[in-house]
């Protein structure tokens, strides 16, 4: 596949500078700034209405901002029409034409660019091979499964050899098995061809499993960005901690700065030891904080040298096969969730006292809210 090779995809560095968009009196994007590196698979993640799709449509050229800039490799494309930006777009609905067959759907962008017929046929055949739909060019769209339709939409976006690939929740209409399969396929294709890709989703599993880096958005702003591990382990706020994964929250008061960058925090049931979510915050004695603990960081086993004990009893059990989730009511404290991998036997709700534990590095201090 020489013609469809790496050398014909030009990776692009994208800079977004103070981008602001208002619809009437509503500010949908509020001074958004991001840098997306060449060949990076970058995710925009957040709840419905946070502005992530609006931002993607600005990158595509479908919307014009009220303020700010979009730069492709240093060139200002903020006011450049969509058809001159060299982007490829995959929509949530796939936007395939049912009256055209697979090959005709894929060829549409090339025909709009008035490419010669032999070149179109060659590039469509290569695109079909890339997305593993060889031999299905004459099929009607209605004859394809949901996963195959998704691959056609991906091939159509790739065949024009875009400077960057934009994906708007492309897997939301697929069942769980197909979503898992297509996550690997999309990442494989992006990395194989060195594509810069921006992917919008509200699915944290997609983001964590696929992204090189990601940005969490809320009410039109970027509230945190980083690698999946950075954001998951060091959430900047309760909103981020909740959105990127399950978390238990315990209010407390800072008591003292302990060794190794840890702090002692007084809660309603015990003094716990925890770490900061960000090094630029130096909490004072008596300052309110919120402790965030992932359920998988808690264990009913004994942890040497951990002062963090959560005594209570199990009030609810959810068995999920590979894991069991327990709701633990802490004595003189709140209810928290404990996740146990490969549980055997599964613990049942009872009044029998149990004790969970967590390492200090797995308890994150957030600014009091």
C-alpha cells in the first residue's frame, strides 16, 4: 500500500488559544487553550453540554469563534473554510448515504476534490484494506452491520489523507463488544499512519484505554489535561475525580505536614494520612480538604505501615464476576465503596465488623469545596 503510506499523511501540531464561543447570551466555550502534538491521539472528555463537540466543530471549521485562534503548524486557520483545512471528520451518526454503495460513500470526498477516476478507485481500495473491509465495496450500506458502517465512515475520513482526524463520539451507537474491538482498530490506524487525532467522548473507558493525552471539560472550560494516568491518579477537583472514575469522598481538616510530602487529615472517624493532588497547593493547619479514594485502592487485607484504617460493616454487595463491590458503612463516618478483584468468597452484608485499609499514596487531598 505504497500510495496510502505514512509519507502521505502530514502530521500537524494544533494550538488553540483563548477560544471563546457564545450563542446569544450563553458562553459555550470560555477562553479554551490547548496544544495537541503531532501524531497525538487527544481526547476531549466531559459531561453533555460541556462544550467538547462545539470545540471539535471549531477545529473542523464548521463554527467561527467570537474570540481566540486556532493554529495548524503555526498557521492561523481560525477563519479558514472547512474544505480548505485538510481535516477528516467522523460523526456520531456516521452520516453515510444509503443510496450509495460502500465504495461510493468512501469516494465522495475525493470526487468533491475532482481527483482522477483511476486515483479514486486506487485510494478507495486501499482505504477498504486499511479498515479491513476488502471486497465489500459494492455492498449497500443497509447490508452492513453497525461495526462495518463505522469502518466505512472511518475509511471515508482517511481516504482524503487528512492533516488531522476529528472523531465525534464515533462508537456511541455500537454494542459493548464492537466498541471494545473498534477502540483498538481506531488507535491502531491512527498510530500506524501517524495521524494527529482529536476524539470527543463522554465514555471514560474509551478515553483511558485509547488516549495519549486527554482534557476534561466542564461548562465550556478545560478543567484539567494530561495523560490518562496523570488525570486519573491526580484529579484537580471533585468533578474530575468523579467523571474520570469512581471515587469515595471524605471531608476532613488538615492537621499536620507529615514525612515524605504527606499530610495528616482529621476526619469524623480517624486521622488519615494522604498526599496532595497538586504540588502548587500548600494547605495550612485547620484548612478544609476533601479526600478522594478510588474503590480499588481500598482492601480488606492488611497493609504494612499504613495508618489508614476504615472500620465498619458491609451494607451492600454487588457481584460482577471479576470483581465485587462492597458498600462499607464506616463507624462514625460515611459510606464508601470497596472493590475486590477475583473475590472468593464474596462477602455478604452483615453487622460483623470489618476493616478496610488504604495506602497514603492512594488517598488524594482536594481543595475543600
